[in-house]
């Protein structure tokens, strides 16, 4: 019986052979005019981020949650000084499902991709379903691209829903033995464009653990806004960042 349990456990572990978890602290001034990111007084905002990634033969699962604090509250909601935002993103490997290696000289694998987003502000919820791929891009340690159908609901003056498509690349690389790494993501819909990119330096790395410091650049732009008459809605800021990974 012990041998059977050991074999089952070993098989499950081999399906999810890699995992990484991190805790980050970010601080920056958000003085744009975005109701999503910017603060009421244009002042500092501090974000504590927990994220974890698990990868294996079956696919991968990424999760993060942000706890954000700003003394003046959000740009158009100064009553709340703190809020939570989370995303859960599972992907199922089509190579694993089909039993056929679908990789080639440019593609590592294809995926069925899903995502669920939740924000405490305005009871924001988004459900996404689509397809994804891991690509072999020269100069990058990893490069993924996902295309989703996205359904959003949130509470404003009345209940509000919106359906759209979302294209989401995720990428990262390092620069030789310099200890400097670059990683980021983009989300593009018919309504907006957002991206966050990090440039980090390894203070130290030992036995799979790392402490990094650096900056994160956040940029958000609305192509069109169907909840107000605002135009040229932009958030553009650089935050100081410290990150512990294990």
C-alpha cells in the first residue's frame, strides 16, 4: 500500500514539477486621472503583492493578490483607503490532453486558458476563457501569449456588465550574470491598454531564494470609456520595489 501511495504521489508531483512564490512591496505616486489606479490626492500608494506560480506537464496555475493602501483613497472614491485585487489564471496543456507533443521550433505548447479576477472596489468581477501558448522567443527566458473572451461585472450606480476580448502577453528575461532581470505583462482590450514591467537587481540568491530591489513601471490608457464622459484617461508611474522569492 505504501508503494502504491508513493507512486501516486510521485506521479502527481511530476505533473507539477516547478513552483515559485514571492512577496513584494511597491510604493509610488499615482497622480494621473485613472479611477482604477490613481489616488484622490495624487499622493503615495503602497501595494503588498503575494504571487505564486506552479508549472508541470498538465499546465500551469498562476495566482496573485494585491493589498493596496492610499491615505487619500482612489481618484474617484476617497472614502476607501485600502482595497484588495486578485487574479487566478489556470492553463491546461493541450499536449498533455492529447498525448501528442505539439511543440515545434517556435512553440513550446498550446493551452486551454482561463482566468478569474476579483476586486473589492465596486465588487469587480471578471471571468475569462480562451486559448494560450508558450513561445520560444530569442532573448527571453519565457514568453507566453493568451487570448481570452472576457465578461466583466461591477457595481457602480447600477449593476454594470461588459463583454470584450483580451490579449495578454507575459514575458521575462535576465541579462547574463549581471543579476539584473526584466519581466512584465500587457493586457489589451478594445477599451483599454495596461502594462506593468519590472527591472530588478538581485541583492542575493541562495538555495532557490532571492531578494531583489528595483523599479516597476505601470502604464494604463483608456481607448474609450463607456461608464463616463472622461477622455484621455491615463495612469503612468514608476514605483520603488522590493521582492522576496522562494
